[in-house]
C-alpha cells in the first residue's frame, strides 16, 4: 500500500479524495497528474489487494473509486461487487489498459459510473467529475425519497390515529345520547302519557297528544343520530348492518337500492366490519348528494380470502375534475380508511354510472382499530329505548 498526493496551493482547486485500485505505481502517478492538471487537489491512496481495498474503504471517506480492471488476485469486477454488497455508495470508474466492450458494458450494467482506457486519460478528469456529480444527485434523490416515504408513513399514522379517535369519540357521544338524552326523553314520555290519562279537559288532551308527537320525533332523531355515530346494528354482523343501511337509504331517498351477498354470515377480523360499513355509508351518502341515480346496487362477497364490497349506481358519473379537486376529502377518506386494515379502494366511472370497490385481504387485515365500546348484548339494541 502506498500514498501519492499532489497538492497545488491554490484555493480554487477542488479537493478529490481518490481510492485507486492499481498494481502499477507509474499508472497511478500518471492518473493523479492528469487529475491535478484538471483542477483537482488530489488526495489519493493506491491499493492493489482485496484486504487493502477493504481497509481503505473502512478508513474513508472517499469521493470516488478509480479501478484498473485487471489487478492480479483482485479484479475491478470483484471490487465493484464488493462495493455493492457492503453498501458503499461511491462512484466507481474503470480505468484499464485492456477491456473488451462487452465487459465494459456489463460493468456499467452492474453499477460502474464510467469506463475509459489508459491511453485516453484526457477523459479521466471529466469522467471523474461527472461520476461524482451523478452520485451526489443520486444520493440526494435517495435521501429525498427516504424522507418522503417517512413523511408519508407519519402522515398515514396520524390519519389513522385521528380516524380511530373520531370513532372513539363517536362511540362516547352515542353512549351519552343513549344514557342521558334517551333516558330523559323516555322518562318525559312516561310523564306525558300519565298526564294524558289523568287530565280530563280536551284542550289538555290535545296539548299532550301534540307533545307526545313532538317527543316521538325527538326520540326518532336521537336514534338516527346514534346509528350514524355508532352503528349498533354492526353487533349483529356486517351482512345485517348492510341490509339495514341499504333499506334505510332506499326509504329516505326513494331510490331503488339492492343488496346482494354471497354469504349470509361472514366472520371478519376486528376493525374490518366498521371499515366496510363506513365505506358503504360514505358511498351511499355521496350518491344521494351528487349522483342523481335511480338505481343503486351493493354487492358483498368473499372469495380467495379477499373481502370485496362494491357500491355501484347509474348516476351521472364522476369527471376527472371531481376526482382531482383539492377538497375531495370524501374519496380520500375512503382510501385512508381502507388502508387501516390493509385494503384499498378502486373507483371506475363513466357517464352511465360509478362503481366504488373496497377490497380487503383478510389474511393481511390488521386489527389497527381498537374496540370502541364494551361488549354489547347482541339481543339488545342500545339505540332502542322501549315502547310505552
């Protein structure tokens, strides 16, 4: 192992830390001289064995590796392979007296930055400079990609946390409505009914009847709000929940809505039923607001370990502008919610209608979403407050 350094005391020179795999000292000195005349302040180390090459890499840092292709006992191809296997992100330039074109092209495919012959050293400095610049740009892109991936992961985790927090808050509000508002409204209904039975004047009876009617509307509104906040029907399973959701959509919007399924009962991992229910709920809400459809179909199937939920309509369809508009949070929310259980959403649309498809591989479904409430008696609907 030997060191050869050529220094020109000018501040404008570019410092070059060169690791040179070369068995001929004369060729090493000649390469350093060409680089020095090209404006580099060369700090070079020549090695000619694998052990020395490994030690030099560990001692680093280096700006570039310059390598002869034919070094006794350790070739340039082996050096390039070693760089790749050990993860050294260094530009690698082949400089050889004899190298076939096929071999040179193969080395470039394997990751070499450039190759040139020793009888054409005029290209050495530009090749080294270009290799270093290209490597810096590549490393900057890799770093930017890594930072972007980490940022996306943090954003996905935040969105998932917010979604889980929203569902937990919805469950808490639903419980409060059931326990506080529901209890109070039920007690008030009993009191009004007692007054109606014990009040003789017709005008009182009329006021009681009117109050009971208003109270029934308030109870119905509270139950509807509870179902929207926390779908208690999911305690009975996804299939009954979707049957109830589609029938309610049909009644409220006067739009034919057909629900079809390949299974009457489906056992699903924690979190998946709620994701599927919210997907269908959001899709039907969008249809009622924007699609102007006269027919809607909801298909639930389970095949090859993949749960599929398809919501299609014969409405006006979605345009490219609809899908790309800045505040299209509904569709983005569908994608984000699906990702929490390892699923994805596909959207296809034409002037004849729109189809939204949720796919969840059950073997890969992740139970990210915690249980939102304590276990509920399946025979008891917490949104129901009884009848007088």
